């Protein structure tokens, strides 16, 4: 992931688009915040009046009025504080939810190139840990910072009104607390970002290993993996410890310097009363305002730590949100007209490709034309470029040279959604979602009826084993389909592709995980499914492609042979050699 040098507070700008839709709630929160701060600042003034008036019978009416005002102020503080808490908490939850949705949606549209260098566990850490920090910032820290900034400012103003001399002195002293706070604050921000990176690393490791726990256990590597994860966790802990130490030092220095300044001022204020420069009520008022100012300084110092951590989190989320996939929709998209039940014409012309992370060529000057409804097989040794060709057809990557056209339209001129709706694929690395059988198949067509799902399952020879599951089609299949065998998973995936009913069907080793009986059943189903559509088949097992209208042989990314099964056998080239390795009965060669 590309690291960007972002300014400190400027990183929080990423939050503005998520706050703007909720201006009404924000204004209510700000109103209640100002009201609470103003009411709090009025309390010392009431106490000054009470002390200056004294507690004699002649001033009883004034005392009653003052205490009633004090009670009304308390009611205002209680109401505004509770309203502020609810509104900012609501904003924190709402903004965090919106950020999670935005980041997840944005990541879903990234090209596979992004996932070549980014672990899914790291993304999950960003979605969970970083957004939690932002929730704390928006839902608590910001309002506390604003409220206490108002109290700090208002308190200082009232202190100046009460005693200019003492206030100038305390203001000068308080400024001295800002310098170490800023210096330590920068260190906290840096350590906070580093801590979150270490947490993300640990999450990424755990996510990867838990997805392959059966492999870990089969190779008896539990102790090694546990030790490795413990090392990551300890590194994360040590980084967090350094962050918390720096943050505690920040809090200690800010509070110590703040209170020391106030104690010094109060000391001098006591002498001012003895010299009649201040009344007892004014000194009390000044003391209460200094307490408010001191409390505000302490809270602001604490909030600075949360803000620094949130800045680090915002930087990482901003990095994700600023990523732009290199696979883009065209500015002026075209459309493809497909004749139902006929298939689609596919043309590949002078196609050359290498992966962004590896400059070695995967495909070189590949060209061929497939007519609507034609069945074409792609065969060749591992690493010949067969699966890469399918990834280019789906525009997961862009070729460095050449073009892929459907009905004469370059696929780069089609919306990605429209292009991929035209293509159904049974991948070599098939995926089963943690859901029931019904929804796993329905993933191919979200609005499909139950009857359509049943029909697709029967075509893929999956209905027979699904109906024997404890709850039939409503049976939960487990994480990544762990309750199914490899062949059963593959038939679920085939049913999903058949339900989509696309004009172009891509089969990447569609029967590789099936036993002989299941392969026979699925092959019959695929023979039916391939009718009236264009089909491109990748297969290492040549028995599955004997009936193909044409076979294209790839080696080292180049087409070296093209023809039918029989003609390629007679040519005596690579295909013939592969066939001899797989078939023991010479009659099957022909």
C-alpha cells in the first residue's frame, strides 16, 4: 500500500464528507455544547454574588434569587450535557458505520493487483480497529475538546475581567504548557500510527493462518504458528506500551504544569485580598474559574492523545479511500447486442500480457476467433497462460498489447458490470460462502426463484447430495464450505454459474475435483449447459475436451497448435504427447 506524507490535523479532513450529511444533528450537538459550557461558566458568577452579599436576613430575597438562578443553571447544564452526549454519540456511531461501508465498498472495486500486495487481514484491521478510534474521536473526543476549549477560553476571559494582573501572569504560565504538549503530541501521533500498523500486521497474520488451519494441523505446525503469532502480538504490545508511555508523559506534564501555574496564581491572589485589591467574592470567582480552566486543560491534554491516535487511523483509511483501481469504466461506454440462446462472438487479437508484479511475459501475441455457440478448449502445461487468459477476459487485468472483443466491441469500452454479466465462470480455485446451499447457488443470480435454483442444481448434479443434507437446501455449509467434499463444492459452484445463464461460459478445470462417477454426471450436465452459448474450457484432463469443436494448445504463452482432438493427435505435437501420457487405451486417442 502506498504511504503518503500527510499533514497532522489535515488527515482528519477525510472525515468531513461523512459528517456533512448530518448537519442538523451536528448543529444540535454544537448548540447543546455551547449551552452547557455557557451555563457552567455562569456558576462562579453566582457564587461571587452569594459571598459578596453575605448570609444576612436583609439579603434573603437576593439569596433566594441567586440560588434559584443557580438551580436553573444546573437544569440547563444537565439538559444540554445529556443532549450533547446523545447527539455526539449518535454522530460517532453513524459516521463510523458510513466509513466502514465506504471503505468496504471501495475495496470491493479494486483490481486483483491491489490484493497482490495487501492482505485481507490488514483491511479488516482498518475496518475494525481504525474505525473504532475514529468513533471515539467523533463520538467523544471532539465534543469534549470543543466543550473544554470553550470552558478554557471563557474561563480565561472571566479571569481577565476579575483580575487583569493575575490573569496575565497565569496566561503566560499556561502558554509554557503548550510547548511540551505539542512536542510530545507529535511523538504520540507517530507512535500511535506505528502501533496500529503492528496491530494490522497481527490481524493479517491471524486471518491468513486461520483460513488454512487444516494445512497447519496436517503438517503439525501449530506450535510454530502459535510462536510466530505470539511474536507479532508481543511486538504490537511493546509498540503500544511505548505509545501509552508517551501519552501518559504528555498527560503528566500538561496537568502538572497547568495546576502548578494555577497554584502559583492563587497564592498571589490570597495576598491581593489582604491588600483589598480583590473582594472575597471575586477571589472565589477567580478560584472557580481557575478550577474550570485547570480541568479543561487536563481534559484537552487527554483528548490530544485520542486525537493523535485518530489522526493515525484517518491517515490509513485515507490511503485506502484514495486508492484508484487501474481497471476503470469507460467515459463513453458501448453496449453489446446478444442474440438469446445463440452465444456470443469472442475475438482475441495480438494479445500480450505480463502481471504488474512480474515482468516475465505470460501471454505473447495470442490471436483467435470463437464464433457464437462454439466450444473451444484451451490446453497446455501448467504456466502456459490459460488461467491468465480468463482473468483478462473478465478485465481483472489490462493487457499490455492487443485487444479482446465481444461481438466486435472491445471489452475496455464496456462497463465492467455489463461485461461481467455476459460471462459465467467456474474457476479453478472455487469459493463457497459461509451460507446455506440455496444462497450459495443463488449468488449467480440474486433474483432467481427457488425453482430456478433447483433446476441449476440438477443440471450440475448437485441436487442429489444437497437434498440428503440435514436441512436440504437450507443447510449451512460452514466456513468456506467445510461441511462438503471437494467434488460437492465444485458442483455447487457449477450450479451457480449455470444459474447465471450467460452467453459466454468459462470453465477452468470445472471437473478437476470430481470422482469418475460425479465427473460423468457433471460432464453430461455441462454438455447440456454448453448448448446455445459460447464456451471456453480450460482442462488438464483431456478426456473432458475431446468433444470440443476446436482445441487451442498453449505453451509458454503462445499458441503452438490448433485443431480438433483427432487432427491434433495425428499432428504428433505437444497435444499428442499430452494425450499419450493420459490415455492408455490407444483407441481413445482417436
